[in-house]
C-alpha cells in the first residue's frame, strides 16, 4: 500500500478538510514522528488535539501498524475530557 492509501485508511477526514473543520491553535508537544496541536472544532467549538505526522513516516510498516493500533484504541475511549 502506498503512503497516500495509508493516509486515507487512517484518517476520518481528508487532510485538506482539517483547515475547514478546525481552527488550529498552539503546539502542545512534539516527538520523533509527530507534532500535536490544540485546535477548536469550528462547528461545535469543542477543543481537540490534532496529531500531525510527516507522510514519509508512514512508509515504515512498523510505525504504520503502531499508529493504526493507536487510532483504534483512541476511537474506543469514551470520557468527557477525551
């Protein structure tokens, strides 16, 4: 699977939609593969965190699998502060 197909399989929105759906704010932190930003959903005014990766990082099969697992786990969490 190429990088573009991997991105589409992970994200629930197109990358170009992020600016339309969220108002990006400050950087919350960064690591070896990603940077996390605070943002506000424009429709609901809800605060969210957006993790931004360099697409080339998804070329690594192990990193791709770890990220896919992280997303699956996060989608299952139900808490008012998440």
